[in-house]
C-alpha cells in the first residue's frame, strides 16, 4: 500500500526506526540529531519517535540514579 498524503504525515519504515535508534545512540552526533528531530516539523512520526527516545533516556537515568542511591545507602559502594 502506497502513502499518498502529505510528507509531514508519511509513515516511517521499521528499518528507519532501527536506523534512528542506532543514530541516537551515538554519543555526541546522536544527541544533536535527537534534538533536531525532536523539534522538527518535517515529519510528525519521526518527531514523535525522537521525543519517545527522550522519555526512554529520562526513564533510564531515573532508574540508574535510584540504583546508585540505594547502593550508597546500603554501603555497597564507597567513595
């Protein structure tokens, strides 16, 4: 089935999702593209995927912070 609507709403292929995930995982360059794609109006689906990637990063950072706090609290790690 071919999409005939505006490019702004063009669906992203599964390989594109995979490629964007790999791109966003690259430390500096990925962060730059993630910011650009998060605010871009060119494709709504790509923008929403970039924003969901931000949510995933935030969730991972919260889990890591909680794990470190618990580790310090029980004395498993020493500075």
